[in-house]
């Protein structure tokens, strides 16, 4: 009986920790790291603010947790896309996913990209390096798709594609124009289709 109670407590604690990670990712995307408080994250996670410290000792720990959540979401997305047999279809699916987030991008920009830029302006912490790791995960996955397509310089093509996404997210946000995501996404799809298989 004690083992069952302990197992239930562990599951409840894990669920609360996951809620805090998801809430951190959401709130930091909307408000940025500097404007976000631990209380903001606790409110969205529906966790008493005092309990947050049991899971995360500092706000920077929550920022790191948000970056882990970004990585988890990226792995879920790419895992889903990896079920497609054709790497060109996988890349198209990625671009279409970005286009589907047009309103979110217009309001807040890219979740990881905007956080990476903000963290880079800090003098301490090393969280900017952690944000870069999430972006490297995306670059590595995209590079793999171009390699499977037999494209020369798949690393350069990956930089082009991910850079275009970052740029269109930034412009959609700066201009508050979701149509930027549609127009530039369509341009990326046409570019992708224009690449010949080697």
C-alpha cells in the first residue's frame, strides 16, 4: 500500500513539474524572460507560487525548463514528420507547420528564436547556449532531410531554411502581419520543390 501511495505521489509531482515546464514555455514566449515572474508561470500552471521552488529553485531554472520543453515539442514534431517516407514531404510538413502557427508568430515571434535573442543579451547564465542547442536540433534534423534528398551542401540548405523561418517569424512579429508567414512559407515550399534530386 505504501508503494502505491509513493508511486501516486511521484506521478503527481511529475505531472506538476510537466505543467510548470509547459507553462514556462508558454509564458516566456508571450512575455519574454525579463518580464516574466515565477508567479506568472505558477498562475498559468495552476500551481501555488510557493510550490514552484520545490521543482525549480530560480527563474533561470524555469527558463532552462522552458527550453527543454521547446526541445521536447520539436522532437515530437520531427518524430511525427519522420513517419513520412519522403524527406521532401517531411520538409514540406515542417514548413506547413510553421505556416499553421502564423497567428502565434505574428503576435510573439518564434518561441525559441525570440528567447535565444533575449538570453544572448544577458551577461551571465549560459542559457543562451542552451537556446542554441534547441536550434541546433532543428538544424540537424533539416540537414538530415536534405542529405536524404541527395542535395549537395545539406548543412548550408538547412541554414537557409531555418534562417528563412527565423526571418519570416521576426518580420511577421515586427509587422504584426500573419500574412508574412503565408507568403514566405509559400515561397519556401516553391523553393523546396525547385530543388532537384541528385
